[in-house]
C-alpha cells in the first residue's frame, strides 16, 4: 500500500490498520468514513507529530483550510 496514493481509504482497507496504536485507531475511523485520500491521513499524522514535538500544550486553532483531520489529531495528541 503506497502512502502517497490519492485513492480514498474505504472500509475495505481497515485490515491494513489492525494494530492497537493511536494511528491505527484513527486510520480505521478514517477508513470507515470513506472520504479521505490515503496521503492526507499520513500527511496529517506526520504534521501533528512534528508540531506537537515543537509546541506542546497551548491553544489549537483550526483555520478551516481543509478537512480538519490535522486539528482533530492535534487535540487527541495534546495531553
């Protein structure tokens, strides 16, 4: 499965994310929704990890510039 594919994730791809990690749980939810391209999931996850590493805590502002997955992942990762 290519991470850079622009094909939408669908419930059929849930089996690729069978682990118990937070990423796998989010990926399964995205697969069930069936609306997001695969590359968007990986890009949002990577960006959330990088931003969280640099800026922990604080306010998260979603500027309504896309699908909103990044903001939701950042809220989940925030402790």
